[in-house]
């Protein structure tokens, strides 16, 4: 009986403790700098990354819902890659965390361009 009570208490305690968020340095709210040249006027857009326990990504990028994405790490870097759409074409974005900021790029498949960008935490 005592063992059953201990097991129940342990199960309840673990149910109350939320699972740790994978890649906490990547998840959250970011301001993406989309200027072509650093001398251009500021042009920022919000990015919100939600990273699930299985490393899948949901959220928002450039006012569009993230349709599919993954987080991963290798060679000492934490990175994300995801897909969005503007209703006309697909956008494939990826970025890695470097010195506290995201350094990334987006390939606009139907519009035939790649745009490098950076993002800082909001």
C-alpha cells in the first residue's frame, strides 16, 4: 500500500512539472531585420518560434503561420528550418543562433530570390 501511495505521489508530481522546452535559446519572440543593406531604413518583422518536445516548430514568421519546421543542433550550433507561404508561393527559411542573435536566410521559391537576415530577441 505504501509503495502504491509513493508511486501515485511521484506520478502526480511529474504530471505537474512541465516538460522542459527544447532549445530555449531559440524559442520565443524575435524581431527579424529584413533590410537589403544595413544602411537602408529599418524594416523589421516579428518571428515567434514555438518548439515542441519532438523539435517540431510552429509559430509565425513575416505575418505567416509556420507550416512545418524543425530545430536541431550540430557542430556547436543551434538552428531552425521552417516553411511558410504567402498564399502564392513557398518560403523556406533557416537560421542558426550566433552570439545571441539569429543569422538566417529565406529562399522564396516562386519569386526566385534568397534574402539573408538577422534577428534579435524581443
